[in-house]
C-alpha cells in the first residue's frame, strides 16, 4: 500500500516545497521587473518606430494618406472660406485631387459643395 512517513520525512518534504516556492517567486519577480522595464513609454515608442521602419510599404502608404488628408483639408478651407471664384476653384481642385484616392462618393460630394458655394452668397 503506502509507505508510512515519519514526521521528519514530512518536514523535509515541506522544506523542499517551500524552497521550490521561493525559487519560483524569485523567478516570477525577476520576469516581472524585466517586463516592466520593457513597457516604459520610451521603449514602446522606440519599438514602434523600429517596426515602422522595418515594415516595407508602410512609409509610402502613411505618407500618401497624410498628404491626401492635408490636401483635402486645405482644399476645403479654401473652397468654403472667403475669397473669389479662382480661390474656390483652386480649393475644389485640391479637394478633388486629394479625393482621387478616397473614393467616388467623396469626389461627388466635393463637386456638389463647390457648385453650391459658387452660386450661393456667403453670410458675413
């Protein structure tokens, strides 16, 4: 059946298990501190920029998107702001060109806003 264990055997086994527990706790603490150091804001930013530089095609896609959004914003400001017909036409052209990559629905919306802004009086 089972061996009879003496109190000394049980104490030795408890001491062994406690030692293993302490080693595991120390290991867990070390791993926690290492992980904590890795997730500082500076390291996160550094790793993100490193991944950004290593990913092929991401730079050009991001640059294209930012450029299109910027041109669309500037074009909208020119088209809806005060100014003559030439300024509004230039704004519409900028927005229409920026909208080239954004989809047909947006292009039609820009064209509609441009034509309505040409024939409507601005409120001061």
